[in-house]
């Protein structure tokens, strides 16, 4: 697992913007910022999916 700071650093090193990552993964920029800034609990739904895809938490993404 990574920390939010590690994800942000990785994005900077690779030249990826949060907005670009969000768009390419079907999320809003605001939703990704909320996850990276610790404003979302990431227990379920969109925030959970974002956290798992970013490597911030272990978990499965289940389509219902």
C-alpha cells in the first residue's frame, strides 16, 4: 500500500495530473482529490474504488 503523498509524488515523477488520472479512470477530479486529501472515508462506492486503484488500500472492486 502507498500513502497519499507517495501517490502524489509518483504522479509528479511521471508527469500525470490528478485531473488526467481521474478522467482516464472515469472519476471526477474532486472525488480523487477528496480521497488523496483524506476527506473521504473510502469504505464503499466511488471513494473505495479510487483508493484501491491508487494503491492506498487493499481491497477488491466488485461491480454490482
